[in-house]
């Protein structure tokens, strides 16, 4: 299924850091900010998570929930949450099935070595479950402000 703004966002269910399985359908009636990031506790991912943390009140005032997704384990997510006092749920996608549904599991290259990994991306899903905005190949600086603007009701 190709993602397109205005079309239904792919449904998913993943294990959450809140101890429960989390599904997109759980948030019907709310805006969902679904952000995919490569790895817990790395410089860019930490800055991005802390930016979302620091702006969370602005998101909740817009009836939006923030969910982070990476291939890391729940144990890794728990350490990341505790270390940086992250007040939102992180989802574990170890087999990258949801990342593939959203088209963010891609071939990457570092120092000439090719490998598969998460392309830092954020999706804003409206209260009816339709894709409202997408941000791909995200640069962390200023990103949360772009997402906040897209999450306005």
C-alpha cells in the first residue's frame, strides 16, 4: 500500500513501553504523531526524543499523542525513557514490519558500507486515521516545530 496524504494510514499493533500492546485504532478521535527513529540513546535520536518531550504540552493541547518507533527492544526503550524522562510511549518494532508498512525501512550507507535501517521519518495521522502530513529524511533541528504546525487541528 502506497502512503499518500489524505489516505488511511496503515494500521499497526506493537509492544509499547507502557507495558501494553499499542494499536493505531486505540487513538481514534485523536491526532497521532508517529515518529520513526533509528536507535535509542544515540545523539540524533536523543535530541529528537528530548525535543518531543519538551514540546509535549503543546501536542497534548492539540489533542495529539506522540509515539516513537524503533527496532530496539522494550528493555532498551525503558532505559532510554528513564535516562531522559521521556513522557510518551515508545514502540518496539524488532522485525521492522511497521517500518516497512510506512516505507521507512530502507537501504542506508555509512563509510561505503550498505545496510538496512530506519530512515528518520514522522507521520501525522488525523483523528479519523488518515495521513495528514509526512516528513521523511528528517533533520532533527527544528523538526518538532514543523510537526507541531502540521498537528494543528
